[in-house]
C-alpha cells in the first residue's frame, strides 16, 4: 500500500512551516512560541517521513492555528515596557 503524501500536500506542509517560522522570527516571538514551533516542526517532519495523510492534515491544522496565534500576538519589538 502506497501511503505517500501527494507532492502538493508535501509542498503545503513545508511552506506552512516556513511561513509560521518566518512570522515568529519577524515578530521576535521565537522564544515565546518555542514549544509550539518545535511541536509543529516535529509533526511536519513525521508527516513527511511516514507519508501519513492524517498526520499531514493535523500538521496543516496546527500550522493554521499557530499562524493565527502569532498574527494576534503583538511582536516583542512593538511592546511598550511597563518600566517606561
């Protein structure tokens, strides 16, 4: 049984991971969301390694959720210090 993920889904996975990581970097939130980024990376890697479509679907859902969280979180560089 061939359970390989189609090329289009593989591309979506790698692009989604890159987009989420780029957004976290751009907003200076890599450390704040380190656990979530690590978990997403591992889920994407598992999907690509095993070819499991269910894991791939989960990774894409997780990427969308994390993207939304990052978009809604003010960046570190834009926060005003409480000490100011």
